[in-house]
C-alpha cells in the first residue's frame, strides 16, 4: 500500500511534474497511484525530500500508508 496520489495532490503537482521531481516516469507514478506497484524505499525517500523542499512534512510512513490516511 502507498499514499502517493494523496501526497502528489497535496503538493499540487501533475503526474508528469511529480515523476520528473522524483526521478521516475509518469507511468511509474500512475502505477503507484493505482497500487499496481509500490515505490521502492529509495523512491520513497525522494518523495520525502521533494515534499520537504516544498515545505510539506512527509515521512516514509506517510508514503507507505494506506491511501487517504496522509495528513499535514
């Protein structure tokens, strides 16, 4: 399970923008959001770093949480 969709929306990014910012393809982001795949721990760390750079607190636990459970 992961909460990539909620995190991406809270950051105000489109899939392509989010993908470029974390170093994956837009297709990967789509697969994360539909839970066909989960991001690797390394990608999870990049999501945390991206959020931090935008002033949003996100932890690895948030990244890998059940969808919709992320909160600021």
